């Protein structure tokens, strides 16, 4: 966005209109110790040539040639070239929320197809057109559960839910009377005994992750059944790619399914932008957050796509809306749509199977390294936790020096159990080869 400065005359005119003597008066509400005194410590301006050279030198500090085995919520999956080609088209790349359906039929159809694909993937009846990312999806689902159950006393979060997702939920509820309770994990999965002790008729929902933050596969059916017996909803944060080999959320009784959609055709890029997925049973549709694209007919009887149930939304209901998220990740949802359409059920199953097989091979090989062992003995999909007898950060650095990205170390996640602070996450996707896994093992043995 270009910067258009105001002349002193224009500044004076605006100050006169609002009744201020100077611009400093506008900052009276900001404590003086927080106000900048003097000028910013900025370098001298550069010519275009100098700026290009400076940016080139900065970019050269990036390491793009490391082999990625990093876990923790964002993964190095294969992105077909067609995804970039279609998502980069001008009619999609610059599109905003399609408030005018008559001018946005192409975008609306793409989002409708996205919703249909997510429903097929999860087994749920309805999906919205996207949310910001996985953390807000979990939080919006928890708030949705409070609306459905008419309970706002408690939210139960498994310790296996990504610590950063749990932080977002706590941020959402900070100014409310809602109590957020963390259910501990035992041997890497939710402690069902503790869940049964804590849950009562004030609980709106039980939130768990599948596979969870540690990579372990949760007893999803049992968690959903415990929630159901107490009138609470079950919310599962799932890995979309895992559904190529694992049971769909709706099939084991979950009420709401949410996900971080980065693994569906979205590359790793400094933490985002990524994609929030939310789907649920049809009976909850009027309590859902976010856009809903519907299939309709115009006055001439022609099929068309429109924004549906808009009375739930902020631009209609303002403070009574189901959510304050008023736009969506349409471009990222488009990428997921193209990816899922290209892969199809067989392609998704193949990518998931390869990831699972390679992850188990890597887990076996890495335990040959002195001091490394699996932290938990339960089943996992593509990600697992390794405990280390030494400093986990030192292990991550050794791998980086040898050209491999592993980790992160769990001690850097607020809310991660202290018993896991000597542990690192490892994720192995379909993009990794046997030679790369063997090379990582050899590097860590040295």
C-alpha cells in the first residue's frame, strides 16, 4: 500500500476540525513512559539498487536446502504445481469476500466445492467456507458448543491439544466466566479416568486432537461417548491428511470437527497464512461461525451460488453474531480445494500411507542413536515424540548443522508437560525418502 503524506496545511486543517492544538494531544491516552522520545533509530535511506542488494544479502541468510523433519503443527507435504497455477490466477488471487453473489459466481462455486470436499473428507453434514487457522478453529468450535448446549461454565481441553491452540482458547475466554480445564495426558493420550472425574453438567464441550500434539492416536470413540453421556459436545482437531488411513471424525461420534488445513496444498511459509477448517452435524448449522456458501436458484430458475444464513454473521447481526471472524481464508481454501480434487480418495490414501510407513521406519532407525527413544509406546501416524537423555536443544542444533531440521523441542511450548521438556517432535511426510532418513540417523550418531 502506498504512503501519501499530509502537508502541514492539511494537518492543521484536520486538527482544527477535531479541536486539537497539535498531534501530540491525540496521544494523551497513551502513558508517557510508553511514548517514543526522539526519532527512530533507522538507517539512512537507500537507492533502489542499494535496497535490492541489501534484501538479497538478507535472503541469503535463509537455509532452504535443509531436509525437513519438523513437526508441531506445520508439515512439509508435497504441493502439486497445479495448485500454485490455479491459486495464482488473477480472478482468485485478488478476490475478497464475495458479498455480491451476482459478481462472484466463480469464487462462490469454488468455496461451495471446498465445503463439499470437507464434508466428504470428515463425514459431517456441513462445513463452513473456512476460518483463520487451526487455533481459531478450535476456539470457535468451543464457543459454538456453548451456544448449542447453552452451557458456558466449563470447557475441557485435553493436554494432547496443541499448546498454542489451548492458548488461543484461553485468550478467547479470558474475560468470561468460563473455566478452561486441562485434562492431563497419560502415556501420550488423554487420561480417560481423569476426564470422567472432571466432566459434569456444566461442561459445554470436550476438545481433543487426533492424532494429538505428541503424535499419538487418541481413543476418539471413548472420549466422544463420555462427552455424550454428560450432554456435552465432542470437538476433535484432526489432521486432514490422516483421514486417508484413520476413521473420519463423524464416524466415531464427534459432534464438531476442526483442523489446521496447511497439509492440504499449502506450503510452509513463516507460520502462515494457513487455513482453519470447521465442519459439524446439520442440526448445528445455525450456530456455526464463518461464511456458508449455498446452492440456490435465481428468479429465472437458473442454478446459482449465494452466501447462506447470513443472519448469523457480523455484517448483519453485529454484536449478536455467532463470531467476530468476518472474513475468511478464501485463497487458502481454494488451494485445499484444488489439492483434494487432484489427489482424490486414492491419492490421499497413498500420501497418508507413505507418511505413516516412513514415520515408523524413521522411529525405528532413530532409536539406534544413543540417548534417543520413543517417549510413548502407543500407535502414531506421521509424527512422534522422541525423548533424549541430553539437552533437546543441543540435539536440534546438531541436526541443523548437518543439514536437517528436526523438532521443535517441547520445552519451548508453554503448557507442554514438564516431563516432556527433554523431548523433540519428529514428523515424516510422503516427501521424505529412505536415504534422507538414513542420513539423518547417521548424522546424529556422529
